[in-house]
C-alpha cells in the first residue's frame, strides 16, 4: 500500500525532478507534488511524495534533516487533513462600542 510523505523546508529552487531522484534512492516513487501559491506561482516550501510503504519508511529515516540546497529537509509521514478544511470556529468577540452621541 502506498504511503504519502510530507517534505518540508524546501528551497524555492528545488524541482520535482530533484525530489523524485532523492526519494528513488529508497524505493519506487509514485508521485511528487510540490505545492505552489495559486496566485504568484511561487513555491510554498513543502510538498508530498507518494511511494511504496517499505521505501517510504527508509526514505523518512534517511532523508529527514538532510541538507538540500542549503536547507535541512523535514521529512515525515503525511497526516490526513482534519475535516472541515482547516477552518476553526472561534468564540465571537465583542462587537465594539455603541453610539456615543455627537461630541
């Protein structure tokens, strides 16, 4: 069964192909997805790699804190997103003062 891996602290210059080659040293890579800002197109500094379970375990152990393009990677098993899209309902604050007259 494939495992999804979180890869963080990426330099904006790192390419999907570079990440694929790095992870392929540890097993067969299914997908590499480096996230970019939808408006600017710039790297968001993280992404995901999907690969076979045994390769994923080896890659996480070997590549966490590895120096790539001047940055130490953060590599661990991806955690599923929480339901609700990440928005949290917060307590409503006060609405502010009322009418103060014409002073």
